[in-house]
């Protein structure tokens, strides 16, 4: 991968007494500022407020948050350490419900601690920090591989629509959907990206457009409701998005509006791809109807950026995610290759389950 001229989304800096440093994504594109988090509540607040967001990045944040939660537990008090671990895990797990990476990372951290249960507390703490760093590094590597596995889908002189931000900012590095674009760009291919603005919090225009333009990729922003018209005009040949949770039958939760994009893409005969690492698959949930969907404050719609744009007294219905049925998905790009067609048997075979 080339140097994308992008900051590291999230990193643990220093030893066990160090801190988590993350890009405060609520300030972009106006300001690029790192936020230092030194305790669980700071990390939880960063996840809830979308300072750090995107399924894989939330997973990394949760893993590092768990270390922040246990590191001050007394080394001589084993019961106290385990109680703190459980408490921290529950606190972080409740931050956001839809992206499965959050619980996936917490479960992986806890499983490691359990395996080391007979070791001194100080040793378990250090192992947890090493594991959190490993989760970050593995995520970057998975994203790099997703880019390689799916770059061929981004063809010369085509238009590519994406929704929300599934880029470097949403992961440890490179992104998922955007990794395909970075890899195609690196190979010298020319194409134009159309970034859905992504109401209400504008991850598409604030974040996707920011990181792609910084990396030298041709990107144009559109209002979400313009996507159908651009397809009708023949400007879009491929759609690629990320995912927050892909369940056993291939149904996929992603940012609200993704489902609408998939429906209009199908109506225009345009392939709709999802890109995600294996940590975003939830094999224990059978179908999309069972995915917990986060609902967010109506104020994000009513007055998202400071000015009232709907009457204060009118209720707002604000699901943060929707589910695209597997039948509308042309393929899922993972770090191990492309799942195509998308269906329960094929997914099971692909992962050797
Ligand atoms: O609410 P957000 O900004 O966390 O939503 C993010 C998305 O929907 C992304 O598309 C998804 O997490 C994939 S990120 C690689």
C-alpha cells in the first residue's frame, strides 16, 4: 500500500502506563486533532460520540479501552482484577450495539485473560496490552488484504459510489470499501468516486471525501438522495460499502441509507459489493431481522450541526443502521477473497465452518 498521507486512526502510545491516542473524527474535515484517552469513560465517550467510529476501529478502541479499565487494578488483588475486567467489558459492550467488532474484540481479550488465569495479574495486564496492539495490527493487515482481494472490481474509467465512511478512519488503516479504491489507485487505474454525503452525521462528505482527496483520489460528494439520478445518468458502474455486521445468511447491517442504495443499484443493474474483514461476521445470528439496530438522538437530525433544520417539537425517527438483504449483494470482499454468490451455504464453505 502507498503512503496514504493519513494519520493513524487509533494507537496505544507508551507502555502499560501509556494512553490511547485517536483522531477525533467529529472535528473533521475542519480540524485534524488527536484525542488522548487515559480511562474507560474517555474511550466509551469517544465511541458513543463517534469521535472514533466504523466497525473495525470501534473494535480496536474497545480492546484498548479494556486495558485502560484493568491496568490500575491492584496486582496483589486477583479477585479485584477479575471484577474490574467484567465491569469494564460490560461498560464498553454497551457503548454501541450494531457493529459486532466491538463485542468480538472484547470477547477475544477476555478469552486471552481466561487462558492466563493462573498467571500473576501484572503478567495478564501486559498480555492484554499486547493483544490489543495485535488486534490493531491485524486489522491493518486484514484491510490491506481486502484491498488486494477486491481491487479488480474497480475498473478503469468507471464511477464508484460509496456510502458512509469505510476507509482508513473507520479501521486501523486503509479501510475496507476504500481499501479497494486505494489498491486500484496504487495500480495506476483511473476512476471517479462518488461519496454519498450520508445524513445525518455526514461521514461521507466529512470523512470519505477528506481521506480520498488527501490520498489523491478523484472524489465528488453528492446528497444521498441524488444517488438514483447519478445511476440513471450512467455515472456509476459499481457500488461498494463497508459493513457493521454480516450474519450467517449474508444479510448485512451498515450505515442507514445503504439498503436504499442497494435497492436502486439493483434497479439499474449495477453490482453492489460489501467489503469487510472476518471480524465483522456474526455466524451466531441467523438473519438480518435479528441484528440489533442502534437508534440515535433525534437532535442529530434536527440540529446536527448547530442550526435547527426541523421543528424542535416534532419527533424524529433515527435508526443509525439498516440491513441490506443478501439477495441484493453481488459479493462480499474479505481478507481471504470474494464471497460470490452471497448465501448461507457459500459463506459457511468459504470460512470452512
Ligand atoms: O456510525 P458509524 O460512522 O460508526 O457507521 C459506520 C459504518 O456504517 C461503516 O460503513 C461500517 O462501520 C464499516 S467501517 C469499515
